[in-house]
């Protein structure tokens, strides 16, 4: 993608929500490589799905020949951004904040190229804020900030009108983020700040501060927030956020999240989050409209996102796990992996000693698992070919289970019919 094609690409993908001066920005981008930054507050040790919007925005700029700056908010994270929040954030300890900064920084290196010509920069705003005294900051920065303009920002006004109100601490956040733009403009020639639409007030504050302090014209551009068609934020499940860290959200869970995206949302997710080109996008859109039951777009989205975030190894693990759930070969598994795959499947516990000696009668096992109500029902189901152990059909109603039948360290998988699963844990 060329520098001049970037805005056109962002436009068809629906990624331009607001822009301070789109024609001026187009001229700037056409004039040569530019530096663009997006800030990431380290509220956790991992980024989540919502952060992908901004990571991909930086990546798109870099692939078009521009230099991205991923700014980790070691300083701003000590305060917390009030934008889009109905109440004040809990302040993190310095130790937790540093752990979060380190975790977020390491993840960013997977999405941006930090080597060679046009290499991305990974910076921490604590580097330039740590030596600022309160009085110096007020004298140099605060004097250039009209309070009336701050009060006019939607993010501030909404919080002032809320029950929780707005503390002076969070009110000051806007000054710090605006000064980041000034600092990056001075030291790295950065003239573009991007972000989510909830950052519009902070971005325009930085543009105004750069004009007042440096006499520079700089630009701001925002993307829509990642939401469902009915306005809910994406990246949330019943168990919490969908994280980019495999320790928090496994590749299988990550893959399943995207496979289960609604038809009304899937094409927007593909446009916003992937690098799938326009021609393939249209083919997927047509398939979704003409034959939604095949879920072609959801499968493509899940594959692309999982491989991008977790690599081919993570994608292979996720697809293998998905096949198990739908009757595929189980193979060697761990208790943890089976727990993730069959998270919603009922499980029962049996003493491991039952597997010793002559073994555990499969009829009793099916009753213990809750798949049948009696021994007679179990025997009939086996004779009818409707009972499976670790996705292999059982044909002998006298079969005795031993440790060799375990699918993992402690678990056996039983299935009756096509989808009626239950786990037995031998502890």
C-alpha cells in the first residue's frame, strides 16, 4: 500500500470516524513518510481485543511507509483516563504499573516492526514526565491550557454531570496526554495522533497545545470503537475480556470467540481488524448474505485473527481443539486443554482406584457421567452404536476402563449421540 492509498484504505474499511483536517492530512501523507502515534494506557499486563483496533491502525500506517510510535502510558497510567468511564479508576501501585508496562510493551513487538528503515518506536511517557516538578509543569504546560476548552470536552462534561463526578487528578489527564503530543512532535517530528473515537477530546487538546507551544500544525484521526451492531463493546464474554495473552485467553477460546461473532458484526470485524483485501472481503460478504449457515466469514475471521495473534502453532492447536468438540480425533491432551474445550460440559468425579485391577465397567461409568439413567439404558445405547469414549465408538457393553483410556492425565470424554458430552475425572 502506498502512502497516498492509506486514507482510501482506511475509508473503505470504515476506520475514519473523525479527522481534524482530512484534506490537510492527505497532503501531509503524500509529501513523504510521517510519524504517527497512539497511546496505550497499561491498565493490565496484557492488551485485549479492543486494543487491536489501535495496533492495527499503527500497523496500517507502517505498511504504507510511515513510522508508528506505540506510546505506553507509564505516566498517564498513574492517573487514568476519564474518557468513556462513568467513575474514577482505581490507582495502580508503581510495581503493578511497571509489570503492566512490561507486559504490554512485549506484546506490541509482535504486531509492529521495530527493526530496519521506518522502524516503529516503543516509548514510555514516564521517560519525560519523571523529572518534571509540579510547578514546572504548571508554568510550562498549564498556562497554555484554557480551562474553558477543557470543560467543553465531551469526556469531561459527561463525567462532571455523572453521580461520581470528576476528581482533579483525572481532570489533569488531558494535560498529560496533550503534552505527549507536543513532546513527540518536538523530539520525533510526530505530526499525527490516532486513537479511538473516545479519545477525540484528548487528541484535539493536544493539537491545540502544539499550536500554542510550538506553533505547529498537527493532525488527529480517530477510528470507531469496536462494538456490536446493537452498540455493546466487543471483546467481552461471560468470563471476562478477550485478551491477547495466551495465558489469559487460550488460542482455542480466542478462536471460538471469533467463530461465534454474529452475522451482523462479522464483516465489520474483518474490515476493522484484519488485512484481508477488498476483493476477498466482498466474496465473504456475499457468502454471508447468500448462505449464512456456512459461516464462511466467521471461519475466515477466526483463522486470520488466531494466526495473527498466536501464530500458526496457536491456530493449529485451536482448530484441533475445535475438531475434538465436533467429534474429531482426541489425541494426547492435557487436563487444562480439555477443561477449556469442554468448559460448559458437565463433569463428575470418580476415585482413580476404580481404574485399577479389572477396571471400571463402562456401564457404571456412563451412569456416573449422567448420560444414562440406568444400566439397561446404557447397554441399549452401546448396542445401538450411540456411545463414544474419547470420540471413538464403543461396541462392547462389557468393556472395562483402565488408565490407558484416559484422554489426559485424569479425564475421559464420553459422548452419547452427536452432541451430548460428559467428562469423568478420575482423581
